[in-house]
C-alpha cells in the first residue's frame, strides 16, 4: 500500500519548476512528479478529479482493491464515488475520513 497527497490546482504544469522536476505521469488534468532512489517520492497535482468526481485530498494506492472495498463496505463507510474503472487505467472508489476529507482509494489496472 502507498499513500500520497494530491494538490488541487487550475494548472498542473505549474509544478514543472518545483523541486521534483521529473515528470513520471501526465494526463493533462493530473501531473505526477517523482524522485529516484530507494525511497521514491511522488506528488500529484490535479485540476479536477478525472471522469467527473471532485478532486480528492489524499490518494491511497492498495495492492488488493477488492479487499479494501470489502473492508470499507463491512465497516459501513459510505462510498462517495465508484467503484469505477477509469479511462486513466485506475480502478477506484472515494470515501471520506472522519474529518470530512475526500480520499481516493485506487489500484492501477
């Protein structure tokens, strides 16, 4: 499992002159910057949530998507969006944490 913070912005390319200049993914509405090394860092900036949902404040990438969904459902956590297979190649659903923050739970397909 990997958790990473996302940043909402009107223009994801504004991060190009930032400390992490290595672009590792760019779909126009989301751009991900990363570092190299044994403990890589990834930061994504988004202009939208992709495919229509709002922009999440945190993304958690899981190894077993079905198990994560089962656990959230069993815990009676309301699913705010999805589960959905997105054109960007991810399968995801949204939940809210106890503080009301929108969380994107995803796996790459």
